[in-house]
């Protein structure tokens, strides 16, 4: 092979390698979009139920309800109207007692008593409402210590997690980059968010022509760490089990299990249906078969245990 042919082959190889890397980056972006669509579909709210048919009795019931409400309002108005008169009588009785004690005071006339009573009634009602609001606020507002505990943990604190998170949920991270991060020992959103750009570029094996926004990737990773309450979490490197074989699990539900620390068949097999439902939070119209998950996990855990004993 001549010198010219050698250089030509080398240039073609470099060009094809560059094209391959570009296609891998595009594939990773497409897979990320597919995962986003899966997550949106699985988290979609329940479709609205069809409108109920109107029966002939419903208009009559509505008229009766309006009439009953009008009667109640009339009773309330009558009670409000009688309140000033009763209050005026109470004031006159009190003044009679004071006069008997020797205090010469002139009882207010009807034209003075009525406005005072009318003004006093709303004021008393407002005071009662304010007291109820303060009591309700005191019950609902947590103490300062409880509020502090509910805040995300400090960035300086580190928590070791045995389950990796689904890094493909980060915008700009597809399956290819996710696998590279796992192989490099990075398995949490927080680790991606705090990794130096140089390290990420090395892990992804980025070329000069690849326009990958590492800062945007790290920003979205931090957002996911905050939303999932995993700020400061780092992966121990323990290999998880692949839950994709579970019937009807999908990427979103699998990620929620991983976030909750459930990433092995052994741990999944020991859980109850209620515990799984609390973690997965599936809509009522799209409930997974949790019993089938548990049964499958128990079977897989038993096989893994048998293989371990067989090697011994």
C-alpha cells in the first residue's frame, strides 16, 4: 500500500469515526425524548368520565333545593333582625340595675340603640372569624424545628445510596451516556450535578465537533436531585437488578422504585402491595399488578439464591 492510499484510508477512518460519534449523540438525545414521553404518558391524569344523563327528576330536585335554600336564608334574616331588639332589652335591664344602685344614667333611645346593635353584630362576627383563623393557622403552621427538618439536606452532607438513579431522565442524557456514567461510578443526579465538566467530557468521550451543553446537563441534574430529595446522595456502585421485565412497570415507575431505594428483586420481593402503591403513585385508571411484581421478584430472588449456593 502506497503512502497516498494509506493517508486516504486513515482520513476515511477518522471521518467515519466522527460520524459514528455524532450518530451516537443523536441516538442518546432521541432516547431521552422517548423516555420523557413515556414518563408523561404514565403520569397523565385519569381521563374524564362521560357526562351522566339528565333524568326528569333532576330539574325538580334542583328547584326544591333552591326553595329550601331560600327558606334557610329567610330564617337567618329573621334571626338577625331580632338580635338588635334583644340586645336593646338587655341594655335597658342593665341600666335599671345601675339606677337602683344610685348611678343616674339616661337610657339610650331606640334610635341610638338600634345602630349600635347593628354595628356590634358584624364586629362580633368578625372577631369570631379572626379567632377561628388564628386557631386554624396555629394548627397548620409547623414549628420552626419541624420546618427546618423538612428543608433539603445541606450540600455538605453526603448520603450513600445502594441504588443508582435513572440518569437518562436528565435532559441531554440518553442510554449511551447513562451507561458510560454508570461504568464510571456515577449513579445519582447529585453526582452528575457536581461533576467537573472536564470529567464529564472525558466520560462521554466528547469530540471537538460535538455540541454537548454540559452546564445545561448539570443544571437539570441538580433540579432532579432537589425534586427527588436526593441532594448529597452518591451511589455506592452496587449493581442493581433490571426491573424492565416486570409486567407493566415502564421507565417512570422503575425510576420511582430506584429513588425509594428499591433496586433488587430481593428487596422488592419483601414488600407489600400497599408499600409499592405508595412509592409508585400510579393513577387509579392505570394501576399496575403489584401482586404479579412481588411474585416475579420472589421467583427471581430464589433463583439468584440458588445460583449462589450452587457456586459454593
